[in-house]
C-alpha cells in the first residue's frame, strides 16, 4: 500500500515534498491512516482537528488526536465550534453545518501556513455512498462520477486544492493499516445514527443492494472510474461551448447568447447551466431537477423568467439569457438609453450626440437618393435608417417616451398604435423601455431606433433629399 500511496500522492494528488499539507484528522481509522501514510511517504504535514462538540466524547477525541500527533513528532492544530448553533442560525442540517465549519477551519489553516493542499480521508466506501446520494437526488454525469483525488472547492478557496489520496482504498484496509502501525482509532457512535442521510445509505441501503449483488460496492466504484473518463471528455467539449455561448461574466450575472445556447442539445444546456450556477454559487448543490427546469425554460417556455435554487434566476432579454443572483445590477450597455433624468436633446443634421453607456447618435444628409434606396433595401441593422428629409417635421429631438405617445410604424399603412403597445409587441425588455431614445418632433414620433420608422417619413420615388440617422453600439470590452 505504501508504494502505491507514494505514486498517488505525487501523480494523482500533485503533491510535492517541500511544502506542507494540512491533513484533516478526526481520529477515526480513515483519517489516521491518511495521516500516517503521508508521514511515511516523507511529506511535510500538519495535523488539523476540528472539534464539532456534538458528543460527550468530542473533547477527549480532540485530545487523542493531539497526543497522537505529538507522539509521532508531527505538528498539530486543534480548534472547534458550535455546530448546532451555526446550523440553527443558517438554516442548515447538522451534516451541512459540520462540513462547512470543518472545511472553513482546514482551509484557513492552509492559507495561514502557506500549505499546498488540504488532505482528507475519504475512502472508496465514501465514494460509493456519495454517488448513491447523488443518484437519489437526481444527479447527472458530474454527480455520478463521484469525488476526484484532487479538486478545487471554490466555496472555501479558489487556489488551494483538496486532495483525497484514499479514494481507491476500502474502509476495511484503513482499519488494517492502523493496526499494523500501532494507531488506535476512535469509534464515532454517530456513524450508526439513522438521523443522517449518509448513515442510512451506508447502514440500510447498501446492505440491501448487496443482497442482489454481493460485490455491489465494487461495481459502483468501477462505474465511477468509467464515468470519470467520460466526464473528462465532456469537459473538453463543454469548455469550447462555454467560450462560444457565454458573452459576459460578472460576480452576479452570467450572460449567454440566446441563439447559440438554444442551438445546443438539452444535455449541453444543462451542463452549461451547471457550470454557471457553480460559478455564481460555489458549493451550491446542483440537482438534475434544477438543470432540467432551466433547459425547459430555454427551449420551450414563453415566460421571461424562472427561479432556480439559492435565489438564482434565469431570464431572457433581447438576444440573451441571463443567470443572476438576487438584486444583481444588470448593465444597460447592450441597449441605447437616454442619459439619466435627461430632457429632450435637440438633434441637428449633421450632428452627433453621446448617450448613456457609450452609445452614440449620429445624423447626416445623403444627396445620392439611389444609393440611399439601395442601402435601405438591404439594411439588416435596425439601428440605422434613411428617411425623406423634406417630409421630416422640425425641430427634431431625442427624448424618452411619454404617456399617450402614439406612432404610425412603417408597414401599417398609416394606422397609429400606442408606443407602449408597440414596445410590448416587439418584446423590448421592460427595464429599458422608459429611457429608450425616440427620434421625435414634439409629440410626433419619427423613429424608434432599433425598430421601424414612422410610415409617413419612409423613402418614396418622389424623395429628393435623404436624412440618415444611426445609433452606434459601444465597442466591446476587451476579454480577460
């Protein structure tokens, strides 16, 4: 076992001998085995024990870990906390609270001591139990592949990895190893309590399944090895899809190009959403039900918004899908907006105006009517328009919409429509309607940039002078 452990620590866990490793030691056989195997392999380590203070024996177990480390001339750190109080305060189960406080402690020590990793004693049995728990909750490939020997837990640290060198070793082997090395593990009676999900899986579900296949644990463990390879292949493909579909990332919002996202299969969409959820909510459990709800919304829903877990919302707006945290400050850069609380701004021809978010409004005269006709006929950019200059009312201005504004859009043969109804029908995002710039002359709406001009001011065979108007988007922000 020791020879194999050396290669695991070096090759699969990526550890080096000249930097310390924080080893989480509870005092049970798994963690004591891990501690001793790392020590015998010649790695620098610091034993770290977190006292959950949930049982009468907790203090004596903490003392035992400290004494064992001292006997082996290994540095140790012992601390503890009120897990019950933390669970009640944050609405967590005891399992969740204990894990969160324990890992927070371990990574704090790792940062303080400039450790290269946090090592924990998860075994092959833990792997099987974890996979079954994920399966029962409805996990996809990411959950069913189980834990990895080296991974980053962003909820606790974005750089220091957690390593699990014992993932290929069964719990019985750690007991034997401890006996062979004169280590006396503690027995935690809470491992028998059926109040915890993991214990029910361990003590009830797995023994039942072993009546169908006596080697059930080994079968599940082999499946995780196969799924890990499949997941690595999927990850490479997802990396490419992520770069294509994601147009903007901030701490509170991840933006997807709607057309590119919808072009992918539902399976890809679920995996892209998983990555986005994990980016905004590190450590958040991502269930299949959550991801399926997101995929249905992307592909089939006529709604503009759906709520996911942990306060996250997925909504569509214009050409994008947005996954956002509560109260996220969404930018307006993608849309033209009048300056804050601005009055009407006079428009001269030619001329240029600066709007919010880097947008620019420009105007000029075109004397070549034939060229204007050709450009207008083939124009695919609704933020530019060619109009009959002689028919335009004066003076022109840019302003925000007003209550009661009406509009005679091109294509409706001069029939009028409320501007508010037009914007709703065109599915303009609600949050950008109030400050959307309108080209007007008093109460007369000449053009709604991004949409159609008014019917009366269109180019006709009688047009002699052409006025050209455009809104220019701000330049894209450099990536990275």
